[in-house]
C-alpha cells in the first residue's frame, strides 16, 4: 500500500514521527502490539526523511 501526503515541510513529518513515538510510549502497557506498530511507522517515516536530499535551507548554511 502506498500513501501520498503533502506537507508544508519536512518539519511537519518530523512532528508526526515524534507524536507517534510519544503515543507508542503511552500504549506500551495496555497495547504493546499497537505501540510496536506505531514505533515501526515512526521509524519508517524517519528513514524516509533521512533518505531525502538536504533542503535548500540546510544546504546553504
């Protein structure tokens, strides 16, 4: 399955990754399988972010 999401910047996706990780922490005790799935999603999104070329703003620093 593929998902296309249009965000204003990579910072937005970084916030989503952080939110998934925070939410996963709250589910560890009551729903560990769900917590692991959210961590996997966060890691996959993070890997996709890492694979992107540097933004023009970062490149110009």
